C-alpha cells in the first residue's frame, strides 16, 4: 500500500526560521526559499525506533542518577500523540530533556550560577502505547537566564522530540507550564505567531493525573502532521 | 492546551546534546560492515563559522532500495536501521557510518538516484531544516533524478557528496555563499 501524502505546512503554525528577536536565528536561518520536495517513499517512511532502546525506567527522570531522588517539585507529564486527522501515533519514540529544578542543565556549556543536582540528569525517553499515550515522571524545571537580551529568562519548559511514523512527521518542540509570567517576554515562545498555536505548547494542569500525596499532573497532547484527505473523504 | 491543531516546532536549544545523541547514533551499520562508508561534513552558519551545537539526522533505504518501515512495498523486511544521528563536535563536524542506499521509486514512477534524507537541528533553528545527500559517483542517475531536476541547476552541487578516502564529504552551509539547498517538506 502506498501511504497518502502528508499535508503541506501552510506557514501559519511553525515559527519563521528567521525570527530576529531570537538572535541566534540571524546567522542560521537559510536565506534562500526552500525547494518544494515531493513526498516520495523516502519521506513517507521514517525510522521506527525504540524497541530494545527504551526501558520502563527511562520514563522516570526522578530516580535515574546518583541513587537518590531528584530535588524539586515532582510532576507527572502525560498526553497523547496524534496526527492532524485525529489518529493516534502508537509505538513511537518520545525523547525529553530539561533543566533541573534550579534552572540548570547538566551540560558543559551551561554556566548559569545555579546548583547542579547529582540525582538529576534531565533526560528521559519512552514509547507511546497502542493509543498514542505517553507518560513521564519528572520534576518541574526552573526558569533560566539565556543572554539573548538584557534580563532574558526562558519560561520553564521541557524539550520534546518526536518521530511519528514518517520522515515528514519529525517534530521537536518545547512544553511550557500554564500561566507562566515569562510568556510575554520570550522570543522563542513568540516566534510562533498565532496565539492559538502558541497555546498548544502549554500543558494543562490535570487533576486526574495528579497522584495524591505525591505529584502534580500535567497533560500535554501533541499533534503531528496529518495526511491529505483521500479522494473518498472529499467526495460530496 | 491542545485544540487538535498541529503542535508548533521549537528549537532544540543549546543543550540538545544531553537529550538526543545515542552512543550508536552515528553507526547506521556497525564498524567493519562490508560496504560501510563514512559520510563526513561540517555544518556552518552565514559567517562560515562552524556550529558546535547542531545535530544531523539521516534516513535512507538499504543498498537494495528498501526501507525498514511497514509502508515499504514488501513490508518491513530489511534489518537495516536506516537512521543515523550525530551531534556536531566543537569544530562543527559530524560523521555517519552507513552504506550507500539503493534506488527507490519517485514521482511519476521515475526511479530516484541514490539519496539520503537529512534533518539538521540546532540552537537558532526554530524548526529543523531538511536537505538530501546525493552522490558524485552517480552522475547518470543524478542527471535523471526527478527531485534534483526541481532544484536550480546552479545550486545542485550543494546536494552532491564528494568521494573522500573513507567515504564521502557532505558539508552543510545554513546561510550565505554556497548555501545548501533546503527543501519544503
Ligand atoms: Fe531549554
């Protein structure tokens, strides 16, 4: 079976590569218009990864390193991965990485004067289940300064990487937390021009996922590219 | 909060190296595999400065032209992982050990020249950029390739990997003179 072709980006959701408020885009955004690529078998397939690469422990970021528990507010982050047609994306690799509760990454270049946590690496991965659902246990990351402009602070966020089932669906994004006062000042959040699209990057507090006496729950549903409607579906 | 619409892309940021690289990421095939070649290159910005904080990901068919994917005609029958990922080093360099892909079907039933799909992710890239690696020693196939035919002739050379001692060289220039051709997917 030849899979249907994927919907083209209409330019209203993803940020423009050149977004000068985020200074690093100025020398890194291509200046030439991209060439339209037909969706061939190369683009309609993609890496099917994870089996044998992910263990259940990889979804709990609070207990991995050091033997002790990570510092900070324990949270559950979960959601469903679907495509624009509403179909779940099952058995698909989800990778996350984040700063610790103090806003510091375990990375040689992170010079933020905030403590490292010997019990927190900030890295997790899991596979979506048959209904496209994923779930991580982690701690709420801190905001951190990033030097883009005077007094520039990133709103608290978790980096997400998704593969979907085709090369066309690959997505890297960031999950934010509700009501962050830094949203209005962050050029990376605001590189997404459409307010409704920005809201899709903000997790919702989820009482149902909150574990009594243990951890707050947040829900972050992710939508990857869908396919074009088939002729059958467009028939009047 | 989700409204069913597409989730926007955001940059990987400067600290992607804690989350995305795998120890075996650059090895699409194990070292010493028959026919294995290195694809090496440097990722540079609009000033020609190397990017020490980028990630190059590759996706390709096996040497017989099959993808390790259920939608491949014939189903998922190759053991060839097809996927490589390598973070750039302090000099902007990346290297992927793989085998040259076979030919796969293209638009209108025209066979495509051997090629590798590439995503580049980096701090300062709010979305991945997508390009393709073709091979200089496939001149006849390249001349008939339906995707290359859609690329302005004077920019096609940016998509052609050149033979080197242990494989091929494919440099990526994000911006400026000799800017790599990127594709709208
Ligand atoms: Fe970050």
